[in-house]
């Protein structure tokens, strides 16, 4: 059907011309160039980065004694109300898993990257402390931290979790669980549970950074669990170059500003840093001390 002459012209959106996919070496070169030119980088990490340090995922940890429980029995407000000592035991073991682990080359490369760009926002979906132990400060935590606890009745504030290095429930079961200094309710892990929203302040800060950044570096996440999954695509929609580092690109979006870097983060990120900054002056940080 022809348009009448008085009809406003239609905006035509041309599909991008077909191009050959870049080789891995070309991808790294393009990604490195983007990192060098960036003034504000967002780093966004998921479970894959922790897995490369040997930290089991939530579901992978559901073995042995824990295999009989549904995830919701260990990580939901109802599960906590039903058996708070069981939930504390679960999280004590998760903290023990993390204490046994060490930052891997991906954490180290990301800390080095954060130290050398003028503005870097580090956002994680992980609840361990490996970014901090690798030397990254100021991490925006979308799912909270294993190493903090807060009031289960909703009082504001968080305090460090007890140093339960042995992986035991505080002595005395429920009687040993710390209580809120304000209201007396049981303290709970400061992590996001099934059925709970992400912390709004952290998510809004992450969203603002995604909108403002030049390069958004997504590492070790399939980007399929909303709302966090939308952050890379928000960044792309606002003009950022999005680098996706993951062993598989299944489930990831594609587009002209999205650059896949397929492989383990602990291998690909050091390569990327070498490509971007080799021979250039690095602002050194003190090496992390093992814990
Ligand atoms: Zn309270």
C-alpha cells in the first residue's frame, strides 16, 4: 500500500548489514580498545566468578545433609520462621565455604581494572567477599552479604556476622542466635531470599551507573534472572559498549554494541587486561592478604 503524499514519512530502521563474527582475538582487541577509552566502567559479576574460586552455587551446596531440603526451607522468610537454627546452620556452612576459598585471577583482574579507570562501579550478585579480598573496595551488593546479619523484624542497620569459622550454629541452637538490640527479634543473614525484592538503594545505584557508564562489563552471569539481568541491556540502550564474559553465550542478548567474550573469566579477564594495558603504567594496589 502506498502512502498518501500528506502522510508523515515513516522512520525506517535498517537492519544492520550482515557481518562475519569477530574472531576471539579480534573481540579482545575491540574490547581492550573500549576499556582504554572508557571514563566510567561498570563491572557486573555473577555466580560464575565465585564458582571459579570453588565456591559452590546455592543449588550445588544442596548435597549430603542438605539434599533433603527445598531451597525455600533454607532461604526464605517462611523457612526462617519455621526453623531459624536450621537456616543459621546453612549460612554458617556457606560462610565456611567462602572462608576456604581464595580470589581467583578474575577477581584480581577486576580489582586492577577498577584501580586504573577514573570512575568504576562494581556491582555483584554474589554474597561472598572475594571482590573485597582481591582489593576492590565499594562493591554494590544486589543480593546482600553472607558476612552481615540484620534484624528479621525489619529494624534498620546491619552488623558483621559471627565468626563461626567452625561452621557450627551458635551454641544452643535458637538460644544462641543473636538478637536485635532494638526490638529483640532474631537476627538473620543479610542476604536476599526467595520471594524478597532486591535492596532498592543498591539496585537504583546500579541502574544509574548502567545508564551513565561508557563500558559495561558483565562477568560470569547468564543475565537471565530479572531485574538484575536487565542491567547490561539498560547500559546498551543508553549507548554503552557491553562486554559479556561468560563460558557460554546461551541466553545472552546480542546486538551491535554487545561484544561476547566466550570463556572462563579467570582466563579471559587477565588476557583482556594485558591486551588493554600491557606496557602501560598501572596504579598498583597493595596485594590482598589471605584470610
Ligand atoms: Zn529489630
